[in-house]
């Protein structure tokens, strides 16, 4: 992670006007928990383009990390309304609902939508499988045991790890 941050940091310094590099760097900063640095760069984007959907999602991810869940949910619901195919927004909205602790069904619905938009979203797969296991949701776990469910392989590995030897 530190190498990726350093590489993208250097790349951003070389190309400070390249919006895609800046956004990727912000994502890495958030994942690496360098929230203040990410916020500074993200605020620059939002100052120039207040409706930039990516930057709004990044802001909501920071709000989630600060525990400002109501604002994160408001922001993400706006993003999803304006960009219903934004898989990252649906995933982050699920995280915010889960962290609230009272809307797990909303969280699961958002993670499912994120997966329908991007079946390779491993974070949404893990979140759904984890929620099903915590809730002892046998229907979801049984469905996951079939090839038709996007979390199938992940749940199978958790429930039935390969035997060594």
C-alpha cells in the first residue's frame, strides 16, 4: 500500500491537472487512512465541480470514517439518485447503513445493487456474505452455495475451506 501511495503521489505531482490521477490518488489515500490529505485534494475537485459524483462518493467515504453517517447517507442517496449505476456509491451506502446498525436490510439491498452493477466487486461480496453469516441468514447462505449467486465462491471458502493433505 505504501508503494502504491508513493507511486501515485509522485505521479500526481508530475501531472497535477490530470483529474483521473488525482481521483485514483484520493482513493488510495482514503484506503490508506490518510483522510486529511484526501479531504484537501477532494475539496479542490468539489470546489471546481460541486456535482462531481466520484468526489461526492469520496467525501461520503470520509464522512463514514468520521462517523458522520447521516451526512454520508444523504450524500450517497443523492449520488445514487443522479447516477443509479454507480456501483461504488451503492456499496458505500450499504456500509453507511450497516454502520448505523438499524438498517441492515437497506445495507444488504445496496450491496446487492452494487453487485448487480459490478459482479466483480469483492468488497460487496464480502459484505453480503458477512452480513448473512452474522444474521445466520440460512436462505442467503444456501443461495450462496449455488453457482447463480455472486457471493457463492466466497461463502463456500468461508464455510468449507479446502482440506490440506
